[in-house]
């Protein structure tokens, strides 16, 4: 997978999250993402290198830098998936409509922007990003419309739950502000993919507590029944799933996030 560090002109701190909320022409993506790298270095100076890898695992670290690396790892996974979808002609054994192709293209560009934004942020803060991860997918993942959209749904739902669950570990308000912007985009991804899988099912009780409660009362990620709150997942719950798509030596250790 590609994991290129972008470079570009310095940008003022006030425009730190500009690529995350302004419409960006695809051909201008690299210019915008590169400009972000310089600005991010100014506001993430408090991060430090916490990446002491456990044997055979990739340790994301702890503190704010650990959360950023955790998010970066998940964005790597999503960006790689959509890259392979596009490389493999989208649906290998199925015909794709122009509308669905456009949606998958947009999701690809968003995930690449998120991935490179986070890597630039960590690097610009003089912290060490985790290494580029190697992905593995079950046989048949890219063989049909159903398998591609089913995997996309799993990744997008997981990403939203991961950001929601990791918010409690962020201590710097600015990082929480940025994470909130990213997760709102990820939620839009999840909704459109769910609607493609089955029209009118952009939301369900498996991701939002419409009926049954999420876990037990008092749990960190508890959401009361009928609250219409997004369900969240702890880092350990997330990587139990994410690691099934990562090769040995690329599996994530999130023990520092607590």
C-alpha cells in the first residue's frame, strides 16, 4: 500500500483543519494535504514518541500521540481497502454503476486524505508514526458487489465506533476537535455504504442504540436503550476486528490507550 509523506508550503495555524471541511478538487488534494503538514507541527508539539513495539506487534503508544497513531492505523486500513477496490476494477465479478463508482472514488479520496493528514500531524510534532501496515483480506473480498460493499460497511462502521470510543483518551481540545470532524465524515461514509447494501438501512440498532442498551450501565461506552446515541467500541474491541485484516508483524497493540 502507498504511505507517502506529503510535503508542501507552510500554512497558518488557523487553517489547520482546512482540508477536512473545505471542498477539495481531487487534483488539488496533494497540495492541500501537504500544506496541512506544516501547520500541524505548530499545534501538536506536545506529542512525544511512545512507540515501543511489543514483539511481533505494532504498539501505537499512549497519550495523545498514541490516539493519533491508533487513528492513523485505522485510516491506513481503510485507505488500503479502497485503493485495492479501485485497482481491482471495483467489483471483479459484478457490474458497477456510475453512481456507485463515484461514491467509492469519493470514499477513497477521503480516506487517503485522513491517512496522510494524521501521518503528517504525527511527523510534524516530532513524534514517530507507526510503520506502514501490511493488509490481508479473506479470499473473495473483491470478487463481487456484495463482498466489496459488505467489507466497506464493516470498515466504516468500525471506524466510527473506534473514533467514538477513543475520544475519552484525548486530553488536548484541538485533537478532539479534529477527531470530531473526521468521525462525522466517517459516519457519512457508513450511512451511504449501508444504503447501497440495502436501501433505507443507513442506520440500525447495531450501530445506534435505538432499542437495546449498549453494554452495562456505568460502562465507559454505555448508551441507554432508545437514546439514539451512536454505539462506540474500545480500542481493544476495535483491534480484535482490525487485526484480522492485518498481517503478522502489522497487528496492533493498543495496551497503552487506557
